[in-house]
C-alpha cells in the first residue's frame, strides 16, 4: 500500500451544478486509474474546509493542499497535468 497517497479535495455546490457533476464523474475515472496512489475527498456545499481555503467559486479542485483549479470543470488533460505537477 502507498504510504502517503496524494490528497485530492473536490469542492462542489449543493446540489452540484453541471460543472460539479462533471468533476465528480472525472474523479471516478481518476480513482480507477490511480487507485491507492491518491485519496479523494468530495466536499459539497458550504463546508468548513471550503472556508479554510477561502474558496468562493465552485467547482474547485485542491491537490496536496494547493488550490489547482477553481471555477471551472477542467478537461481530463488539464486535471492529469495538475496531478503530475503535484508529483503523481
């Protein structure tokens, strides 16, 4: 088992908008591809975690505690590039 999986936090509105639904779907594909190398947490609505990051626009994707994507549903390529930049 991987000791320190890369943390991916996804923030969506509640209920999720079309962008949020797309991002959640993409996370399932990412999880299937990378398995134990990553840990995905989905946060819906106004959560304490959202406030901690001072995120005001969703969807947002935080990788390894670094806000990487905000306000848009990225392409799969953009998401994979962000994961690579984070060390995956």
